[in-house]
C-alpha cells in the first residue's frame, strides 16, 4: 500500500486519492449491506477527472498486480461495488461529469458522473427527451449501461439507446466503438453504431464493468412532443391488466408502459417533498401507467382507442392520483420504487420474462413469499419490445434488524427456481455460469482483455 500511494502521487493530485479509513469506509457498504457484509477499509479511493488519469491508474494497477473496483455515483442496491478482498484501488468516477448535447443529431455525450436527472434536465433545455430506465435522479446513466444495459420501458422508442462508447480496457488501452472508432469522427456525436465487422458496443453493456471501464457514452435523445398525456388505469385482476397492456402495444400507442402494485403508491407519495405526509390514497390492487405522446390530433385519436380498450378489459381510469405525482414515478424518477425502503431494507429480485408468463410468475412469487415467509413485496413491470417481453422487479422489503439472513438466502433460492420454471431470464452471476459454451466464450473474452484479472474480479465470472 505504501508503494502504491507513492506511485499514485506521480499521476493523481494528492487531494483526489486517499487510503484513510475515515474516507474509504464510505465505500464499503450500500443498501444491501446486511446480505453482502462490509468489506475491509484497507484500500485506496482514487477520483480521476479525465480518461488519461483512468488509463494511468489502470496501467499502474497492472504493473503492481493490484485489483481495481469501479464505482460510478454510488447509488447501488445489491453490493456490486463492494469488493471481497483487501488492498485494492476503488476507482470513483463521480468527478467525470462531461455532458455535451448535439441538438441537431439528438445525441448526448456523457461521462460516468452524469446522473439520469442531470441528463434529463439538460436535454429538456434543448427541447429534447431522454429515454431512460426506471432509475432515480441521482443514479449514474453509465452505471446503468454497465450493469443492466439500461433497458427502459420504452415500447415506442425501443431498447437500444446507446450509440457509442469510450472504454478504458483492463490493460489501460483506449477503445472507441461506433463512429467514434474512426479518429476523424471522434470529436463529433456518433450517428451510427454498427461499424463493419463487429459492433463492439454491446460487449460492455450488462457485463458489469468486468471487460472495461466506460468513460464516455453517447445516448440517443428524442424531440419533445406537442402533447403528452399520462394515463393511470386500475385493475383488480393482473391477467386482465396484462392482456390490456399487450393490446395497446399492438396499436403502437404508448411510449412508456409500466405496471406497479397499487399498494406501492401510498408509500411513494409519503416522501419529504410532499407537504401533507398523511397522504392516504385508495387505489386498485394493480395499476398500469401509460405515457401517450405525439401531435395533438394523434394523441386524441389514441386516447379514444385506449378508452374503448379500458372498458373492454374491465379497467378503470384512476383519478385519485394527479398527473404531476405520477410523472415523478416515471424515468428518471423522483419517487423511485427501487430506492424506497419503508421497512428498513429492500432486496430487488429481477428477471426478464415472456409477456404471456408475466402475471402468473408475479402472482405466484408474491403469494408464496407472503404465505410461506411472511414477507411483504411490491412489484414494478416494464413492458418492452412492443409486447414481446417484460422486465420484472419484485421488491422484497424487510427489517434488517429482525430478518434472519438465512431466511433471505432461502427466499433467493426459491425465486431462482421459480424463474427457471417460468422460463424467465435471470440477471444473476449463477445463471450466467449455467449457460455452457456461452459462459466459456465470455470467460475467454475476459481473459483476453484482462490477462491479469485485475478489473472487478468479484463480478460475473466466478472462475476469476
């Protein structure tokens, strides 16, 4: 550690790195600390401000064979930036806040320290709209890209919002994807991702920082529409809600479509910026929130279609919650379900499911956890790819001072079994390791790009 600190002085100003336990302890836990444990404070936090500094730190780590853990803004929920070892570098990227918007091409170029809220606000100043996941204002956009591929519930706009990346590889080399790979276009906003031979952009999405450190990303933006309506529809039966959701996507109507358990709403409204904290809203058991936007006449026509479908599928328009409050639940969310922990702690169980299996999976999970474990749950469902699949998050709320860890581990195992039974795609490391040759190819790429295994070694690849 003494040698490492001495060498860091040559590449990073002393006020931007520290091994003081009073500083490092802030990076040793997150909202899931009761499951993940607390790491040692015996490491050094480094805050680079440029891609050149990131490269220098990574090269030093290679020379000294020191592990590197990467953190964006730090709003994590499941221990993904908490390491499992001693004496390493924690690369804290929150100072890298570059944000440029090309209004003509409708592209934002951002650094890892740019949050969803900041990007949305800056895009709005240019008359543009950012399509992001159901994430809080304070979370890192690039963090979502690296860990979950940033799949929004944007049925109309699609799922692929990333046009190009700047990546520091585990060796310290610099890689650009899309049109950024051509040096004469590097100062411009990318306009085409699929450069001949290989589209390398997806290589660094969803791989949780194991193959490279994303230091810049180009994100698509869209024009703000003439009219925007938020429709909240209540259902007592989840299967009917799901059928309704499939049908309105058939008409290519919603730009964003999500379902949420009705019991979540009163909890979400009881937040500090609401003047009356005794909010008591009666809502149906299941809610579907649809964002409908476009030219004024088109939105009017779409609303007529939607209202006829609501009647056909037995839903009801919910008027007890204002549009203003619902908008705060949409991306980027002020009332973020993922950050809400009314009982002290929350463990999210995430998967991707075929749309026809979605209501059956959600209902069985909630019923089993309630009856067998006495665990309270809420859910959020994003409808994706115009009715092909859903992103499901079942949030398990618990009191960390009272809940036995073994109980939670048993719950996670049960959920894993249920996901397989319903044909859901899990995002866990264990499921990835079960993919056979697919896993072997991924492991081969990891060893090729990171021969010393220094970058985020505790994530994704269990063999390293």
